[in-house]
């Protein structure tokens, strides 16, 4: 709970002093999404992660483009359930991007069709 409060406070401060599309605001949303996911609050985590990802996409982040290409590759090669399991096995230890976390959340919820 303390981590979530701290990240929300950081977000509030950033929103007050930065532009609404500043990359640091995206980082705050992503941090909040991670904590919520760890707490099992998956729906709330999805909302926060999507806000962060939307801001990051405005910057054309190469990590996002890389993640999107990888996701498309898996989508074309595997059925939805096997694709998600395979992605999790391959990325569970190394992938820390918000997109990877969002994919793991959808897998945990059984909402394979919502994975982006």
C-alpha cells in the first residue's frame, strides 16, 4: 500500500508541474500499474498501464515499437492461448515493459483477446 501511495503522490506532483503528455507522467502510470498488478488489482492495473502506454506512444518509443513487432510475430504464429503462454515463458524474467506486464495480466485473467 505504501508503494502505491508514493507512486500516486509522484503522479499528482508530476501532473501539476509537467505537461499532461510528459514521459515522466507515463512512468508514474506504469509504476502504479505494476504495483496494482502485484496487489492483484488487475482491472485497475490495466487502466493505469494503458494510460502510460498511450503517453509513451506519443513519443514513438523504440521499446514500444520493438514490443509491438514481437507481439505481432507471436500473434501470427500461435493460437491465442499458446501465444500468451509462450510469450510469458520467454519474457517472464527479462521483459519489464508495461506492454509485457499488460500481456501477463490479460493471460492471468483469461482475456487473451484483449492483449494488444
